[in-house]
C-alpha cells in the first residue's frame, strides 16, 4: 500500500504536541517566575519543534540532511530583500497601528507609557534564538513539505491551527488569560502563520526570513505598552489583517518568486 503523502507532517505535529505535555505540566504545576521579559516556564518547550524535526529528518534522510536543515537557518541569500524587509516590519507596524486604534477608541492603555528601548538589542537576540528553534520545525520541516503540495493558504491554516493549539495551555492555564483572549490570540496566530508561509513561498523559501518574522512577533509584544501588559489580540488581529492587505497590494504577486525546487530550495 503506498504511503500517505501527508503522513510525515501529521506524524510531526502529533510528536510535537505529545512531547510538549511535560512542559505543559511543568508550567501549570510548578511555574517559574522572574524569567527575562516575563517569559513563562513553558517557553522552554521551544526546543520541541526543532528536536522532532531533526530526528525525523535524520531518520528519513540521514545525519547530513539533519545538519543541512539547521544550516538553512542562515540562508540569508535566499531571502529577497523586499520580503526580508516585510518579515522584519510587518509585526512592528501592525503593533503601532493597533496602539493607534486603541487610543482612538479609548481602550485601556497605561496612563504612563513605558517602552524598554534599552533592552531592544537583548530582546532581538533572545527572541531570534527562540524563533530559530521553532522555525527549524514549523518552517524548515513542516512548511517545506506541505507548501509545494497544499499551497500557501492551506499550509498556513493547518500549521497555524497546530501552532495555536500548541500554545493554548500556556496561554490559558499557564498565564491565566481569559477564554476570549485565547480565542482571539489563536485566530491571530493562524493569520501570522499564513503570512509566514506566504513570505516563505517568495524567492527561495528562506528559513531565515521566517525566523526574523517570528522573532519580531515577540519583540513587538514586549515593546507594546507596558511590557505587553495592555496587549490586545483582537485589535492586533484587525490591524494585521488590514496591513497584510495593504502589503499584498503594494508588492505585486510573484515579486522575487523563485521556487528553487530543482536546486534544493526545500529541505529533504
């Protein structure tokens, strides 16, 4: 019987969710406080997507292929300049727009705005490393296999749903957010993943560009007043949807597109 072409990434998703359970338990039963930038203990589960992707790649294609998967994290040359700028700018721009909308609608904001600009270099470094571990899995392994078969929208939605589910327990039980917050943040997470797959599909499938985008998600959150204390996923979801629509209109379809499939653009 021929192998189901979807079985590999379904096995990947299942493995990531199952191996994350100990981190969920740790985060709920024995949470650690005082980590940099208010990170929860469950932040350590960022290693799971990368570990699973590495082991599965090694099993499928050997040690060299697993090493090449990690090497792709530095594939800056594959990233078209326009889309690399978009990767770095979309989340900060969406956050600024969300802040403006919140002020205009007189939604809750701190009376005194405090933004930790002095911590920005450290934030970028810390969040880049964290994004690297996640995107080795979500992009380097899963997106590389799914996007050529399923296209941008379906790939982004499927990975986005799994990505959101992966975060639900830390958001809800670990950090104590309301059900409404979790639902809206989950919708935003799916949209962010669709955008990441969309950017990835442009010129060369750059893993580096995905890492940059992911890092800026967390940087933007930490810089939102005050330290993310008044972050509103509902407004950010609307702001980002609007901004992505504008970007799609400004950058013509196919700008910098080059599949590179024949030359090894995808991971094994």
